[in-house]
């Protein structure tokens, strides 16, 4: 478990996951809350936060899983 978190906190993994979260999260905000924004009602902040956290988690999970599955990964 420690190896998983160490890999998840690598700067390259964090940077890539943040990029994915920014792009995917922004698209989802536009799709899911665009009508509220156009009506001038503002964002539902809790939903907006989760909209960015979920893609970050998915991207991080995928990256860490791929890195740890490589035959030359430490501990394999």
C-alpha cells in the first residue's frame, strides 16, 4: 500500500492527473451545470468540487496501476 501511495505522489503522476481533472472536470461542469451558469445562478460548489476530484482519482488510479504492472516496476 505504501508503494501505491508513493507512486501516486510522483510529480509526473500528479501533474498528469491534474491536467486530466482540469479538462474532464471543466467539460462535466459545462454539461451538468451549464444551465445554472447561463441563468446566473452560480455553481453548486460541492458538486463542482466532486466533479474535479473524481477524474483526478480515476486518472491517478489508472496511472499508478499501469506503472506498478510494468515488469520492470520495483517490487515485481
